[in-house]
């Protein structure tokens, strides 16, 4: 019998209420939240936002349903090592706060890519902006689709209806309310996400009989072990999780327009830095909780894996594990399932709405206004075009989402898309604020090379079909099960219906042996590799075209305060050395003269 839960009336009331509140916030801020007569008011929230909604928005925006559903599924299968990403993110955010955020305020830009034109020229700005638009359209579609796909497997929610409804609501309140509406709806959605996660944790601990049982079962199942080897093929290790977190924290919160736009909505750089540093607490807490919850799920299903027991549960993917536990635990409590489903949906709404607003901002500020003097001189036209674009991107997102209905897996695709593009992009920003080297053409060559190599590594690993074997999974206590413990990934339900899967195991091992080693690289290495490869390509290009030539002066506003401080100290040190050498030279000449006089 296949598990399928029908949401009750109270559940639907809770979900619809959460959606209505988001819509009402947009209408309220359109009517009473400011005149929205300038792009600064509409796209930048007037640059006078308070810190609380920005903190909550920063935390909610990057916590997508891919993280809420995918991260627990990964730790369920591969262990707790993914949690190292949570400890690396704060290091990256601190670097972003002090190294790169002040530069945007120094330059007075509206988008992070406007800085690239000031530093490297228009071509670099247009290329990175175009790649951001492409990345966000695909990312939004996968973010909108992933919770709908997972929830449809265990509830009676219609996929097509949910896609249209959620996408339309995002487009509506984002269009009419601007960035201010997005920020305040993110507050609501962040609270719903936190409530859903806390509810799942409490239910999980109660189901297992306490924290002690969770630790014992996870230890027995090897879920609490760490691998300290620097092995690029291993899916998760201590080091690739930590390094990925550092690169993610610096790139996502230091260069991505989605997060930069939130910082630029604040009045000055001090408030922006303080906001970003405070937001580390909810961000780390949420990511760490998602990783630990996967271990809790393993302790619950350690003797009866729901995917191995697919004939009873109907589940075929581990991304469906969280919704399965949710509805099987809370279905008897009126409204509780709806509240948790609303929390998962909120992760999608916050990410999509933020992306829509950022896409409209980048398109207007980086393409339309620079190319059209008429629109550049008219704030009314600029705002109208931004609203049309925001709604249009929402429709495009819905359309692209429908093309993913037959996709077998989109979580890894989404992560690879971000990693493949953001690694090289982060490298360009780092070189721009930390050095005086690099002209437009040399940076453009290095950036294109970095994109090409990183995308080749990332997507060839995805298309190669390589899957690392997870930690042992067990279905020996399932009703009517085959009572087998599997220490390899079962990718086909047909294997569960036979008595002997040894041929499938042999085929799986043999097929992995034939895969090129580079195609086995863990997706956590893609972002760091993209950063390193692009930096190397840019410096090779700079060395060939003229290493001794500085592209910008020492007092350029494009340089990070950290860089200027270091250069100032270096210059003072060099000056002291020269003065010391001059003094020693004078003393030597004096000694020679004195000796000559004595000899005479």
C-alpha cells in the first residue's frame, strides 16, 4: 500500500492564511510604505531600512527548500560531515563584511556588478550581470519546483496548481511592494521556517526516545564519523565542507546581488556590517539544525529505511524523506501539518521573491539605464519597467518550472549551477578589491576561462552518472521486507522486488570504475575550484599583458579598506627601510672620512 496523506481543511486554512498575509504585506507597503517615486525607494527600500527585517531576510533568502529537504537527506545517507559547512560560513561572512561590503558604499553603487564597471570596464559588468540573470532564472525555477515535487509525493497537493499559485503570489507582492515588501514578507517566512524546524526536531526526539538513543543509533550507523583526508572524490569530508562554507559565505554574502541589495538598503556601512555579522547567528543555526536533523531521521528509520521500503511508502527519492516524516507524524493534529508545510513553502517564497527583485534591479540598473538616456533621466519610467520586469520574471519562472516536471533530480543541479558560476565571479571581485592589477581584457579572459573549466568539471560529474555509495542502510524491521541491509545505493525499486541484488551491485561497482577520475569530484569542491582556477587564469593573463602596470591608483575607492591599510603599512615600512639605509650609508661615509683623517 502506498503512503499518501490528504491535507485537511484546517491544514489548507493555515497554508492559505500564510500566503494571504504575504500578499497583504505587499499591498500594505504599496499603499502606506512610501511613495515609490524613485528607483532608490522601490529597488533599495529608500536606503533607510531598520536592521531587524534585513537580518531576517538575509537568513531566509539563501535557505531554500533544497536546503530544508536536501541537507537532512544528505546527512541521513552520508553522515554528519555536511555540518562543517555551517562552521565555515561565518568565516566567509566576516571576510565579506570587512573586505568587500565597505567598497560598495565607497563607490555609491546600486548593484554589486556596477562596481565591476568602475574597476574593470563595461564588458566585465555586462558578462557577470548576464550570467547572474541566467543563473537566477534557473535557480528560481528549481527552488519553486523542489518543495512542490517533494510534497506531492506524500500529500494530495496538485503540482501544477501549486507551481502557478506560489509563483503568482511571489510575483504579485514583489511587483507592487518592491524591496520593502520582500524584506517584511521574509520576516514572516523566516519565522514559519523556524517554527516548522523546531516542531520537526521536537517530534523527532520524542519519536526516538531521547537524545541518547539518537547518538547511540547514529554512532552504530557510522553517521557521526569525520573524514580528515583531503580527498576530492569523497562526497563529504571535514575539509571540503569547511572550505565550501568559507567560499559560500564570502561569495553569497559578499558578491551576490540578492544579498548585497539587502545590505545597500541600510543607511551606512557600519549598519550593514553589523547586520551581516548578527545574521550569522540564525544562518549558522538553521544550517546546523538541518544537518543534525538528518541524523535524527536516521535514528528514527535506522531499521526500516522508507526508500528501501518503497512498496509500502511509495517514496523513490531521499528528498521526500522530510515531508514523509512530517505528514506521518503530524497528520493526526489538525493544522500542524499545514503549519509545517507552510514553513517549507516559505523557504521557496523567500528565495524566489528575493531573486525576482534582484533580477529586476540588475536588468534596469546594469542594462536598460546605462544604454538608454531617456529612461536614465526618468525615474517614473525606470520604476514602471522594474515592475513589469519583476512580474515578467515571475511568469518566466513559472514557465521554466513546468519544463522540470519530468526531471529526476534538481537539487544537485541547482547547487552545481550556483557553484559553477559563483566561484569564478567571486574570484573577480576578490582581485578587484584586493589588488591594483588587472585591466578589463585580462580579467575578462580569466573569467571566461574560469567559467568554462568550472562548468566542465561540475556538469561532467553530474552527467557522468557517478554516485558515491552511502553509509549502510537497513530495512530488516520493515513489514513484509526482504530483511536485507544494504551498504550500496539502491537506485532502482525493481531491485527490491527480487531476492538477489548481487548483479546490480556488481554492475554499479563496474560502471563507477570506468568513470574518469575528474568526473567523480565532489560537488562541494566545485565552488573552491572555480575560485582558484579563475584567480590563476586572471594572474596568468595579467602576467602576459603587463604585470608591472597598475590599473588603478593607490587611493582608488575600488580598493578595500583592508587593502589600503596593508598598502599604507607596506609603504611606511618601505619608507623606514629607505631612511634606515640612507642613515647607515651616511654613517659609513662618515666613518671612512674619519679613518682617512686619522691616517693622514
